[in-house]
């Protein structure tokens, strides 16, 4: 069986183009860009909770990094470096090769270097840290929304949640539909280009990782405002659209996790710029409501308030 | 039961004096010191492998951070920020309170801010990332040793390994002896003051986390040299000294993990400066050998080569 250091060398060491010193010492050495702020975040993924243990390892490698890149996108940051700590129940070279391939492909696509981490034996656990940079004062925080701002969301919501329902056998889909949704669940695309383009346009932003309901509550709380959402305007994919009579429809669309779209606020004067940005990126940006005095989230259907109890995902709720 | 966000707020949020934005957004925002290099490292600790699940949580919180601070010490870096990701099988408020207390006390002692992380449900796993700073060119790397350099080690070796043997019932100690060694196993003191003082003195350094034998092999390999160690000069505590007839003696002293002392090389011209530094820090610094052309580690006993097969700890060996 390969040893720990062999594993790191074989699967997790490739040229780190933007590091002074990468994998192989007690720590990595990095040279931050002069005058930039550092943006850092961490996510831990546990088998059986965040992903099925039999998930395709290539897709899992992609997703493990994607959810972290999504945090960079939500801050308007340019990602630069990642660290990966892995607990593995056993050494499965096929799995490691696949995981490494998926992780590396997405990292190289965004010029992110893997500069360190740890490998140990234990119940399957992926812990990733991501570091990026942003010009001072330009980070997209959660606390900057103003009363009167529009509320926007990128892409479509609910795909990943319905993919999970499909995998659990609770929703019937054609194989083509199922695979389209599964791609969204297992290979989310972090909205990095959108994030950096929103600098100077968005007043607040976060990524929709735990479901719109829960995440929006955080944004409203941090900004000291209420978010008003017209639910009929929330963008959904064609596959999900067809499922609208399903009893889980609103729960999946408004509170399903794993979408990794960006939700952000912007002054109404930026509507035209945002429409142009949407066309430029080839990514739908949809206005779903606005911010006003108050607190929490007010759902409306056709302009009428509805009293829905929607909860975002909470690992200990 | 408390939710994830309550847990983070209650146990893992305290003022982050050196962060632009700490816990609570998609990522933390940090302002690196102008002109400094960034030093980053990660460690993952798994219950049942790196620690007993019933370890005192205060000590565990200390140790989880200490092993990361030790990596900063080994690089000659000043630690500044930490991230903590926790997988917990259940919410045990007593455990969390203790863990948080031990972690925070050590963090504040070294002016390290906890600026983010993740909390999730799963088999107990502690994943920590540490970030520090060092002036460009002054980091203590593994690859800088020169032929003719002295080989040094701080403190004493083997205490933690014998503590583990004692906990496993394989060594008989008096209660006082056992508790002295357990303190070394469970509350290691990262050698941060030594690390920064070694800038400009040491040519290479690492921390002894997996055992001198394994770690020294890395230093020798990275520097393209052979390390020669006179085993009778390796410093041990009084408690361990008495155990020298024990069949595990050399294995524990030379290959036992968890010591978190620094092992470093320095030109002979620095001997006096290092003796003065030892007195100043109140920390033994002992010359245990030298570097020469070749590879691997050559153990000597009374000047005679001995052919000992000693292995450092490897999670997958």
C-alpha cells in the first residue's frame, strides 16, 4: 500500500505557478499581490451528508473545489490558492486518481494552485480552504444592502434539490432530465466571472449554498433589512418548471441547497448594466424582489404576502 | 438542539483584532502586512487516530491549534490567522465549550485570530488552517541545509510517545510521571519564539511531528544530503531517561510522533549564538549531529554506525 507521502506526491502535487513554495515543506510560501486584500474561506464535506460515498470521484473532486470557489465568487474575489485536507478510510487508487483529476481540472481552469493540505486515514472527509484577492473596499459583503435595492439571483434555483430528490427516488424524471439535474448537483459552476463583474454594482451578495430562504435570511439580517421576494419571478430551469405541481416544488426551489448561484442586491439605477452583464456572460440574472425596512424574508405570490415556513439547510437543526 | 449558526456564534466567534472582516460572511477579509510573504498550512485531526475521542476537550482545543502553530514555528513565521472546520457526531455543549476554551486561550496567547471555518455533522474531525507572515527570503525551509552544518533539536524527544504507551498500558509510570508526559502529549507548546529567532541562523528547519527519524529523512532528502545523528546526544526528559532499558526506548525517542520540537541545521559558526538563544528562551537546544554528502539518516552510537530501521509515523504505511 502506498504511504501518505507517496499519495501526496502522486495525486496532489503539480506545478504551483503562483506560489513561492508549494507542497512539501511545513507550510507553503505565497507572495500576496501588493495592495490587495486577502479573502479566505473553508468548507468541509462529509460522506453521507454532503455527498453520497459512491459519487463519481471526478465529479466529487470538481464539486469539492467548486463550493469553495463559489465563496470567492460571492465575495467578488479572484481565487488564487487552495489547500486540501483529506481523511480517507482506505487507499483506493482509482478513487484518488479520479478525485485528483476533477479537482485539478477546475483548479487549472481558474488558475488556482493547490499549495498544501494534509492526508490522513479516517471516515471520508474533504476539507478545503481557499484564498483569493480583492482590491480594498471592493469585496461583496452581506451587510451592504440598502432599502430600495433590487434583489437579484443568477442562473436557476432548485435544480440540485430536485436532483437529490430524484436520486432518493422521490421524483420521477426521464433519464435525460435526471442527468441534466445531476450535473447541476454534482458539477456546479462557480460564478466567478459574475462575482468580479459585480464589484461596484452589487451592494451585497452571497452564494445560494444552503437554499435561498436560509441564505437570504443571513443577507437581510446582516444588512438590517427585510428581503421581499415575489416567488413567481424566481428563475427555474425548464426541467424544474414542469415539476411545479410537485408538493416539494417550493421547498426545493426556495429552500433547496447546493445551487451555488449568487444572490445579490443592487440599486435600481444599475438595472441596465446588469442586463448587459447578463448578456455578456451568457448567464441569466433575474430580479426577484427588493429590500425594505424590517427584518427576515417576506415571500409574496402575485403581490400577496404568503406565510410560508421555509428553512435553509442547517447541519444541526 | 442548537443549529449550526448558533454554534458558530456561541462558541467560535470572538473579536478578530487583525481581520477586516471575520466570521459571518462567505469569506473573511484580511489585510496582509505590506512586503511580507504569506505562510499557510493545514492539519487534519481524526478521532481514534490522532487523539482519543475522550480526550479532555480543553486540551484537545489547545492541541489542535498547537500542531498548526508548530508548522508556523518550523517556518520561522509569525502566525496571524486561523480557520477551524469541525465535523461533530452530535452537539455536546460541554465538549464544545471546553474545546473552544482551549483553542481560544492558545490563540489569544499568540495574537492569532479565528477568522472562519465550517461546522457540520459527521464523524469527529478537526481540520485547521493557519496563516502567518515572514519577511521575504527569511522563511526556514527544509531544503537549505549545507554539508558541514550542525544538526540541532529543541527541548526533549520521546515524551509524547511514552505518554501514549502509558495510556495504552504498555509502560508503567508513577501518576506524577504519567501526568508530566501526558501534558507533553496533550498540550504541546509550539516553539514560535524559537522559530522567529532562528531566522538568519538556521539553514533549514522542520518540526518533529511524525518522529525524528521520518522528519529528518524529509530534511535530508529536500537538502540533498545525509543527516548523521549521534543517538546518545539526543535530549530526553528525566522521566524518559529512566525508561532507557525499555525495549521501545529508541523507537519512542527517535521515531515517536507528537513531540512538536524544532529540528534545524546551522553552520558551526552559529554555535555560540544558539547557546545564548537557548539561555534567553529557557529552552534546551542540543546539537545531535551534522549534515554531510549522501542521503537518508545515519544513526551512530558512540561514534559507531548502527543499522536501525526506524520509521516515522505514516497514516497509510
